[in-house]
């Protein structure tokens, strides 16, 4: 079975439109350089019961 790129794109678009109401939008964004503690902040915020980390 050979999948064509156009078919994959169309299937992906349909899937994204169907599942879009069920996805969470971010309410905050962590931006930072290397070695400045952003990963630590990410994991510590994720430990809070009312905050869900991204995948």
C-alpha cells in the first residue's frame, strides 16, 4: 500500500479540524535562553495540580 503525500495532508487536515474543539490552548508561554532555569520552571509549574504541561 502506497500513501501519497496529498492524501496524507488531506487526512491530517480533516483530523485536525475534527479534534480542534478538544484541544487546550496555552494560557502561558515560557521563553528563555539556555542555562537560565526555564526547564526547572516548566517542571515545577507542571507539578501544580491546576496546571497541565504540554507534551
